[in-house]
C-alpha cells in the first residue's frame, strides 16, 4: 500500500491552530479568527493535494497510509497510531475541511460581536481536527480517539454560551447521551479484540470469514449503538434538538460536516462486518427507518427555525443510515446523500443564522414573515437548499435521495416495500415541513416586532452561503454523472449481485416527486392561504402537541432512565451511608465505647493506682499459691 | 528462737506499709510507708538467709538498701519540687493525669 508523509498535516494544521489559539489567550484576540480560518483552509488544500495524487493512481493503489508511531505493543497485540486515506475517507476529508472552512469564514462575521471569538475559533479548529482524526484513523482504536475528540469539541461548542444555564445543560445532555454511544464503540472494540485479535480495519476485514457470526453480530450491534449516539439516531436522538443552544455556525458544522456524519462513516467503514452479520444490518435499516420518520414528524411542529432544521437533519441522517443498512448497494448512495446533505444543510443553517442575525437573534418562525424582500441573498441561497432537500430535479437531493428510495424499494420482498414506502412518506413529510419553514420565514405578511429592522448579512456571511448553494445545486449531478461516486467507492465494498428491479428508476422518481408535490401543496394550503398566528395556537390536535414535545422523547427518557436512575443512586447513597459508612463508624464507636469504659480506671489518684497494684499482686500470689498447691 | 517469728514480723511490717501507702495522703508519710515495705522485705531476705545457712539473702538485702537509697534521693527531690510549686504534699492534689 502506498505511504505518504503528508497525511498528518491534514490533522496537525487545525490541531496546531486550536493549540495556539487556546494557549495564546487574549493576545490572539486580534488575529485568532484569521489564523483559525487559515489553518482549516490549508488543511483543505492538503486534502485537495491528496485527491489529485489519488486520482493519478490506479484504482487499487489509491489508499495511502502513514504510520505515526507505535502506540500499543503488548505481546501479540500491536496497535500503531497510523492514518489511512482511501476513497471513502477523502470524501469526508474534503467535506469536513471544505464546508468547515466556509463555516469558519462565516463565523468571522457572525461572531464578530462576541468578545470570545478567539476561543470559538479554537474550538472550531479542535472540532475539525478531531473529526479528521476520526475519518483518517486506520483502526477502531485510532477512530475512537477522534470519536471522543468530536464529543469533547461538540460539548465545548454547544455550551459555548455557558453563562446561560439552559445552554450549559444542553451541552451536558449532548455529552451524556453521546457517552452511551461511546460505550457501544468501546464494547465493539473489546469484542473485536477478543474474537478477532486485532482492531485495525484491514486486520478485521481479513479475518472476517473465520470469525463467528455471533461475534460479528455483537460487534455490529455495538457499532450501531455508537452510530446512533453520534448521529442522533433513534433511540439516542434526544440531544440533537437541544444542541441548537450553540451558536448557529456550530449547528451548521455539527449537522453538515462533522459529528452526525460520524455514525454514517462508522457503519460504511465497517461494511465488511455488517455484510457478514445480517441481523445487525437489519437493525441498522430499522433504526434508519424509524429515525427518518421520527425526525420528519418532529420537524412538522417546530416553530424554532433551528430546531426545525435539526429535526430535518435527524430525518436525513436516517435516510443515510437506512441506505448504509441496505448493504453493498446502498453504501455509495448513503455517502452521496451525506455529501449533498452536507452542502444544502450547511447552507440552510447558515441561512438560518443570517436570518437570526438580521432579526435580533429571534428564532421563532412565527415572528418572521416577508423576509424575502429584506434578505434577497439569504432567500435565494436558502431557497436553493430547500429545493435540494426536497429532491426537486436537478438539485442535489434529487439524485441522492431518490437513489436511496429506489434502493430501498429494490431491496426485495416485503422489506423492500415497507422501506420504500417509509422513505417515500418521509420525502412527503420533508416537503411539508421544509415548505412550512420557507413560507413562515420568507413569504406572507411580516409578523416581527416593531423594534426589529431586518437587513441582509454582510459579504463574509453570504459568500459561504452562496458557495454552499452552488454545491446544493450541482453536487448531486456531478457526483452521480456516470455513476462517478459509486465507481469511486466501488473497490472498498463487496461486489453485489444484481437485484430484482421492483420499480424502475423513473417510476420511483415520479412517486417521490408526487409525494413532494402533495407535501408542498398541504403546506401551502395550511400556511400560505391562511393567516399565520404570531403566537403558536394552543387549540391544536393532540398529535401536534406530541410533535411539539419532540414525540415525548425527553419524557420517555426521564420516565424510563432518569427517574429510575435517580432512584437507584438514592438507594445506593443510603446503602453507602447505612452499610459501608455504618461499618466503619461502628468500629470507631466500639473503640470509643470500650475506651470510655476503661477510662474510669484512670482516676489520676496515685493511691488508687497503688491499691490496684496491691490487689493485683495479692491476686497473683494467691493464684500462684492455688496452682502450686 | 523460731525463725518463723521474724517472717511474721516481716509480713506485719509489709502490711502496715502497704495500708499506709493506700490510705495516707501526705506524700512524706506515703514515702515512709514504702521504706517500711522495703525493710519488711529486707527482714524476710535476711531471715531466709539465716534459715538456709547461706549468704544469698543478705546480698540481696544489700542491693535493696542501695536501691532504696537511690529511691529516697529521687523521690524526696520530686516531693520537694511538687511542694514548692503547689504548696501541698498531698498525693491526691497531684492528679492532673486523670481523665
């Protein structure tokens, strides 16, 4: 396999940026944001260089590695800290650094009034570095380091404005829920070590045929748990909505380029495990299907623009997970949707940030309306992202999402019909809630307060949005032209046999577009024809109420995990106090009690001591006398 | 004369001494009672020496006298010092080590 010495720069540059910005402190306030952006951009340039190198080689020789140092060496178990850049990771590298750099540029302006902007850029760089380590590690253990780094960086960024207790709680919630997923990943690594004896991708892939299906299924399920945590999939999805507490560029970064894509990466990277463990693969599909509907339903009822977009992310990642769970036919489409989603979701989040920027940080869409006239560029870029997520041809989502729907239908049997219907239904609901966001925000009558003066954002903010909008328009076409991405990724995955074709692509596209049209039409009837109340109406159906509360996810977690957990800790605390502390204190009490009894003898009077000695001596002599006679 | 009578005298002297130590409060008197007990022991030693017809008992009696002399020196010094600081020679007053 080809080796390269320049892979490490991909990670080292943003990491160096983060370290400098954190250590330099306030001295770096003036130039910190520029350094951060440059570091991220130069990492992107290194990525482009690697891509050009990779394109120059034959298909099989494309993956490159770089050994950094020997990390663990115990007996026969050896783990090197080594990087692996292949066709899959280069997609992620370019997405992370490319979209990441655009978000850096956007943040220069968006965070310009925040006196902690330097710290913000330090965390952004750390986030990028951790995510790059995640996708570049050549073993699960290396991946795990990046995985934890991403968790840390997201915690720091979601709680960036931690002076507000609610935001600090949100970051803690995200961190704790991610820990559950992290446990899954560590278990997967342990099982892999115990059953296969190695934790590198290459090693496990070689031994996969000698390993029992049971062990592979266990690894697969644990990897799925990890993926659900990081990617906010059912049942560990509850943190994503609260993660909106972070500054908007962070939301864009988390939702488009880093963090939530990690789960999809993990499953795609572990394709050899899932292909050999059908049960785990089926679970992946089920999780994806549930989440894509779950997220879409939450999205229909959210009035907070960022939370509506967050629910949409959950749903779109559900599509990707579902695609990845369909096996070799689906991996490439999952990645394609991930890339196109990276463009349009980042664009829409930055658009939402731009709207908030012009509206005094108002997030309630019921307080928007008619912003099209005031923010034409934001409207245009957001609108292109909107068309892309709907899957309207020829925008990006049309290519990627339709391919997933089509693959789902053609996965065979009843499973195929169910999955296909779910994805179709999801597409319809997506159309509904995204149209709702568009109508509430940009059209209709203005509903904002008088002191708000909406205005277009400065160049540094709309430029990244425009670049991302171009991506939302063209990326799908470019990636699918001549099956470019599918062929690019093909060497990494197993060959797949031809599947029976249940529905022709044109039929699937037609059905999907029909669902989208229905969704858009309903949204128009409901929100464009009627007046929109600027305060959310209370006399709504019970379903709306449930959807507003995120389908009871928090209540469920509270009732099933939090309260019993609290109960358990209380019982344990009481046990600790009564039994363990009781035993310790009891020993002390015994010593003190016997001491108190014996202390009476110590009167301090010499004569009583003398008397005692005398009595003792007499008793001793008497005893000797008795014994000897 | 029966040697046992000397032993009875010795027991009597020892008992008087022991009772004196336990009962009397004045440190000087307590001290004299201790001397009485030591001398009772000496009498017993000498008597046993006589009974057995060897000198072992008498040697030990000399040892006892030496020890008693040392004890008098140290003990009287302590008593005098306590008396100087407390204006009292009562052994019950010097009871600071009590609980």
